C-alpha cells in the first residue's frame, strides 16, 4: 500500500496548485506594525516587533510580509486565519 501512497504523491505533483503571483501579493496593503509586541503571526508564530512591515489582506488579517508572501505564492490562496479566498 506504500505503492498507492507513492502514486498519489506523484499525482499531486502534476496538479497545479492555486497560488498568487508575487505581484498579486504585493498589491495588498503593507504597513508598519505599531501594535502590541505580544501579538503573534499566525503563520510563523513569532511575535511582531514594533516598526516591522506587515501585509494586510482584504479580510483585515495581517501577517509578516515574508510569511504571507511565501504562504500565498507557494501553497494557498486563502487567508490562514479565516479562510477567505483571495483568488478564484
């Protein structure tokens, strides 16, 4: 049954994942974080630091700029917090 698993992995590699381009991600609002330093990024679970760049999605959830760029360009087209689809 490991053969079945390997076949499924190979099939998954042939399916194009829905992602956003870097230019699509860069269209979202980027701002300087000025909130509470105990707040965590929902992608990397690291604290935000005062003065760093965060990207805000249309649902108003925000993330480290690098974290959300990697999330949206390599694996998903939804907000990691609420699941809002950012592209059809």
